[in-house]
C-alpha cells in the first residue's frame, strides 16, 4: 500500500529489493493514491512498470476531476517505455494502443487494461477522453440493500422504494431540524452528511451539548482505526446519529439505515446520488437554494422528491434548550453565537 501511512523508505522497500546487483519486484498488487504513486515512479522505486497488466481506477469520477495533476499520463508513460532494451528482448512488446491492424498485432502485445469503478461515472466525452480508453466497454452492476432491482432514470440508478424529501429551512434552524427528526419523529438511526469536516465537527459538538442523542462524527479528523470503530458501533445500533462528511460518504455501506439526511444541499448531483442508496433521504435546503436544488435532482431523473414542511410550533418545545446549547458551543470554540451558527452555512 502506497498511501503515505508509512515512511517513503518503508514503502520503497516493500516494492522491490536489490539482489545480486539486480532490482527485483516484490509486489504483485499495489494499492496507491495517485500522488504517492507518481512520487515512487519519479524516485525509481519500481523495478519496472513495463509489465503492469491491470490499472484499476476506483472512484473514477473523482479521479477524472483531479486529472489536472496529470498523474495518469505519468503512469502511462512509465508503462509504455519506448525503445527500451526490455522491449527489444521481450517476446511481448508494448506500445500505446492505436488502430488494430494485422501489422500492429505482430508480434503480440502485452495489453494494459484500465478498469474504472464508480457509482456515478460521468458520460461527458471530454472528461472520458482524458482516460485514454481503447475500445471501452461499460458494465453495470445494479444492487440495492432490499434485494430489489433499481430503476434507471435520467442516466442514474435510484433504489426501488426510495422516498425523497426536501425540507426548506433557515440557516439557524438546520441543527434543530436534525434534533426534531431524532427526538420527535423518532427517525433512528440517521446518517447525516455535511459538506465539510468543520461543519460535521461543530454539529457533533452541538448535538452532544443538547443531550439525549447518542451521536458520533465520521471524518478525516479521526484516525482509520477510530473510523472503523465508529462505523462498527453505528452498525450495531449503539449510535443514533452519525455525522459524516460528503468526502467520506463513498466509504460507507451500512445495512439497516432508514434515513439519510443531507445537512447541506449537495452542489453536485453525484454527491446526492451517493446518499440515495438507502430507503429515505431528507435534504435540508435553504430557501435561496431551493430552486437550483430541485432543478438538479429533476434533471437527474429522480423518481419523485416531496416537499416536507416543519412548522415553527413543532420546534418550540426544544428551542430554549437549543439556544442554551448554542451558547455553550460558542463558549467552547470562543466564538459568538452568530458566528457558530454561521459555520453551518
């Protein structure tokens, strides 16, 4: 694994070794982040990438968005080393694929197969072109937790039986709505997504100060071991509310979740689709953003999203305790109450 969790020297030692004056590969499978992989290529950590057979790109849509870092072109360049001695001596040669002709297949070539995995792979030809795909094929694996099939609408897969709601609200009432869902509507367990780890942390602190709810946060603030423990406790029902960042959403797959709350209305449809694998989704939408959000999900082919109004009188019984918790949070982070509420925007 090349992900920066060990020192560069330790990672280097796990890739190859020098024996009898010759460097030998030690790894059959390398799992890496793009930046770390490029670092090792530039530092000649690999004996060679000439014989790399499969290049698997997980979360391909996000990888495409980071193509400006040109990591893929550097990997491909290391794979197709033109005019090397190894090519001349090898039974199989390797050149970048172009048109298939009888001449191009003699002698036979060692192919490099790129496998892209994503729940929301873009269909934008300009973006896909960056991947340099050769005679690509698309395979779709439809899965839902209930065991039923999904329906494809507008190019995206929505689980059968999914119920979607959006809840118009003001900025200051967003945390109170979460508490209302848990304590009044008895929606538990809830998986709540925010757009930043700072927002996730402040919401977690506020819910703790309010009391009466077993909550946990799930973001890069926690170590991998802590995230694993949190996820396990959530699956076991020990946690009523797990607050996660959008970035961490792709690593979460938990059966038995009845409700997902998008605390911040997603800016991108792919983020919204990732939260829609469960039975019920609620999205808190600021009134100023309501029109844009509805247009986005409608164009994606949602089976139908309903408007849910939470009347002010339904929240009154919790407001005094909520305001007190807000004040305690402001004191804890040395901010004014208005600033702490602004951090939820």
